[in-house]
C-alpha cells in the first residue's frame, strides 16, 4: 500500500534521506529481549517501558570513547517545526498507518518491538535463510550487544536536546504496544529502534555481503515498523537511519570493532552453513509480501 505522503520538503530533508540510504537505541535504552516464537503474535502487546539496558558480560563497555562517538545533535537536522510541510507529512503518515491495525504489516511491527542482538537475529531469520541459535554465535552476540551501547549513547543526546513528543501522545489512536506513562514521557527523535535496526542491518550486511540487499530492506522495514506501531514519527525513523549510519562509520574506524567483526563473520558463516532450524515459512511469506510494498515516504 503506497501512502499518499508527498508534500514538498526542504533540501535539507533530501540530504537526510539520501544519507540514510548508505549503509535503538531502545527508546528508554532497553536490554536484550527474548526472541519471540517465529509464528506467534503476542496476545497482549508488549510494553517498551518494561525493557531496560542491562548489558551482560560480553558487552561490558561500548567500543567508542566519547571523543570518537559521532555527535548526533550536530549531524541531524532538528525535527520538523509545527505545521511545517514535513510536520504535516509526519502527521499524515501517522494517521494513514492507523488503518493497518490487524493487518500482516501490523503483526510484523508488533514482532519488531523486540530488540537486542538475539531478537534482531530472529527478526532477520527469513532474509538470512535460517534461525541462528544465539548459543552458537557468541562472537556475533558480543559484537551486536557491545555496538548497541554505542548506539544508545548516540541517540541519547538528540532525544534529550529536542524532547520531541511521540505521535500517540494526546490522542487515543491505536498503537501496537501498551500505552504507559514511561513510554509517553520518553522522547521520540531520533528513533532508537530505527537507529539500532539500521546499524544492525549494516553490520549483518558486512558479515554476509551476498545477502546485503535483502538484509538492508529488512533493516529499513524494521525502522518503519515504529511508524506502523504508532510510537514514532516518520522523520524520527529517517533520523534514526542517519544516526545508525554515523555510528557504524565510526565503529568501522575502531580496530577492536573490526577485529570482533572478523570473528563474528567466521562464526556466522559457519552457523549459516550448517543445517540449522529453518525459519517459519508462514512468517517468511507474510514478511515477503509486506516488504514488496513500497517504503513509507514523504
């Protein structure tokens, strides 16, 4: 379904959208969530506020020192001003996607609420072609969870700086997670989920370059799930992609990250080469149909 979201926008936005096409975190800085069963949709939507960032032993500290971390406040443009063309496009995207409640795309968005290394490996199972047993890939989990600390750090600055309210605040429109005061009080710009999902997609594409296109399409959709869910504006998601790209670029300049990336590459390829558990084909069919739809756009 192509949404009619095409009002004019400034050239700065074009720069943002183009930059985001190059290779979360959590909205309240959450920690690894358990992987959902591949074919199950939770009967009650999970609350984002229930998840907290508690890094385990593999991710004791981020890769990047403060001086090496990109300053997203300087990199990102400010969120759209009230009633500006881009703000109207954001509101139209929110309103139009409420009609997706109960659809397969809504179910994918609900599953995409789960985040962290294990959850994202599960969410990317269809494009990877196998469900990855996290116990068999400790180097991959370490790489993703440690990078996740850098991503959380990068999103914190602009969230606090801009203090943008989420789209469901002040209305009763349906969203795919539980409404909590903690979620309502958290800030929206940029999307931590979109930041994490896009950066993880870039990392996975570097690990398995022959599947890069499918991985990046899924990473784009993971971020757009935040709009479908009703918990982020579309411009939050675009800003998340740019933030994730910026952090990934800085990580690639870090020798420890690059060494861990090589360890993870060997490990992930070995896991994919074995006859592991195939992803649920009903889930993959539903996902493929949803991903054939054009991206959300302004």
